[in-house]
C-alpha cells in the first residue's frame, strides 16, 4: 500500500535494440519525478516541469535524441510533430517528437495520413472513427497548455515474453484506434499488490494489469477520453483481446477500469520565473509626453559669466543581476580536429550539458563554447591524426534577479558540479546528427572541471575564457649530442606523446649500428 506522501511509478526497462524488456512498479515521494529504467535516457520535458521523458538510448537503427516539442513561444509559426516509425510488417521501431514549421510534419517510416486525421501503417485501411474527414478546419477538443490523460486497464495473465510483445501490441492498437499524431499511446504492465516498505521499494506481482495510456501532445482535435471510449468498444467486440495476445491472456470476465485526468501544465520557463531563477520580462514604462506651454515673448538675454552647474543624476538601484560560470570538459574522440570544426558538435555539447545540468531554466542560448584539440601524435604515424582529446571550454551567462543571486549561484555550482561524465558523454553522442556519424565514434567524456562563478549587476560583460584542463606533460627531451658541422641531425625515436628528435652525427650513428650488431651476435 502507498502512503499519502507517496505515488506509484511504472518504470520501463529497454533492451539494447530499444524494445521493452520489462516493467517495474516503484514507490517514490509524491513531489518527485518518476525515475527512468535501464537503457533509458532521461530528458526534461520543456512544457511540463513535473515530468521527464524516458526514451530508449538507442535502437537497432542508431541512437535516439531527446524529444523537442514546441514551447508556447514557438507555436505562432510552428507545430509539434510526433512521428511513429514502423517496419514493413507493422511493428513499432521508434517515436520522435520535434518542433517543425506548420504544415511540414510528415508521417513516419511506412506510415500514412488518413483523411480523418489518423496516422496508420501504410497497409491499414483508413476509417473515419471520429468524424473529422472533410472538415475544413478542425477545432481542438483539447487546447494547448492542457494535458488530458485517459487510461484503460485490463486484468490479464502475462505470457512468458510479455514485455517483448508490448511493442507489437502497441502498433496494432494504434492502427485499430486510427489515432492522430497529436495523441500518444503508451502500454504498460502494472502490478496489483505491493509488499515491503520505504520509499523507492520495489513491488511484486501476481496478476498483472495491462494499461493503455493515451495523452495529448499539444492541441488535439480528438481528446484522450474519446480515444479511450473507442478502445472500450473494441474490447467489447473482442478485437482488443486479439491485438494484445502477444503480451498475455486477458480476463474478459472483468470489466475494464477507466481513469481520466485533466491538468493545466506549467512550462519549466514559467516555473523558473516564479521561483526567481529568471526575472520576468517587463515592458518598459513610456516616458510621459510633456504638454507644450503657450508661447511667451522672447526676453532679451542677460550676459552671464558662467552657466549654472546641473544637479547630479541619481544612481539607479540595481534590481537585475547576472551569473557567469566558467568551466571545461575533456573529451576523448576519434577525430579531434574534425569535431572542433563542427558547429553541430558544439551545439550537441550545449544541448547535452543543459539536459544534464538539472537546471530547468538553463538553455543552450545561455552558453558559449570553444573547442581546442589536444595535439597528441606519434612520429611514426607521419601527418595522420590519431584519436585524441579535445577541451570543450564553456561560459554560461545567466540573468537573475538580484535578490536570488546568492541562492542561484549555489544551486548552479551544486548541480553542474554533480554532472555525471558517462551520462554527459552519452547525451552528447545522442545529440550529434546521424549525418555526422564519424563524430560519434568513440566519444567519451574523460574529465570535468568544477565550474567557477562570478556575479555582477546590470548589463553583463564578456567573461574571461575558462582555464582548460591541462594536457599531459610530455616526457622531457634528452640533451642532443654535439653534432659536427657537416653531419645532419636524424630523428630516430618518439616518446609516444610528443615528437622528440635525438641529435646524432653520422659517426655516432655508426656506433649505434655496431652496438646493435654486437647484441644480435651475442643473442
């Protein structure tokens, strides 16, 4: 049983191919966000400060990136695009959420748009289940800023490989419901009994509840509640039981349990303003236009020896401030120079850093990044560049209310200083475009420098460049032997980190060959 201060989270574990491998129910504090499962990437939801996305780290087609739905300030010219990708047999491969220009959202792989607004597999016949076909303009049943979640639960006995069957069942149910791209469908298996105690405890299961969660992403012409009502109809006809047979056997003697919740979501930016992390934007107060005075006769000026001194202006009170943090990260990569010349790599670093910072009000626009290769080349390799390190130096300039300057500084230092190197490296790789696969190869974060901070009031001035992580000190070069004027210096050896040329004259070179010959003969 749960206490009043707890809530249940259904955690989904993924395999290396991105497909579900299992579900776990855990109890967490009610004010906490639910954790992500194994092989899952946690991504901040910019439109809901109370939730995170949990997406597979990778699929068999490559690594995935975090969802990027449109924020309210982007919706005037853009729309959130949810793309479902299926294989030719109708199995779900992946799902992506991006912000695109209005009218440019295309169906995913092997998918098609139906006249009624549904998005189904290319082999499925379109059916206008919601009466939207032919409508010139579809009035949203759910508006932007409102999140409606409808759930339906069935009692069932899971099969031997139930988790692996969830992907197949989800695809069939989505096609059956002819869902528009503005509605997301998620299937879970929820336990019915709990044992043990304490926050974070794991639950055990006897009989399972198969859950169908339908949630809108932005404004939607079809509500989640309407879609679940359609799901109840296909349960009564037996179609739903057949569609989920890969997961387990449904107990048709028990009626489905339906739950609906509607809430007004608050963006992370709005929460940051309320908590003082970002000062609210205020319109400037216009100066009053003075009323012109009636014209007066022009007096004859009296000569003056000096003009009166103007009164000094009052010093304005500083109510806005800024925080500057500088630091750096050392990355081991396959092609240092190529990565440092890539604007996509720098953008990926910013996006990953913001995701891992656990600061909802921080955005990539607050960051400036420079990249410097750490030159490490072996003499025997000639001009060919080997895998090596780069230093990503960053400067964060963050506006903040003066009253919250000290607390914001402490919060940023603590959360950024706690960034996990492995998680950051994975997030950087996920944010590098697939078109630049050569930059992803072998990329890891090998070191992070704890950030240092500076504060100021008014308009920020550029911060000094952060001190990079020092490169390994190469071994000192031995003192070369004196060379004869007529004998050239010949480089023979390398210490493995930096090129070292040992000066030897031709006579001394002959001695080296004699020594080698002596050693070989003794051997």
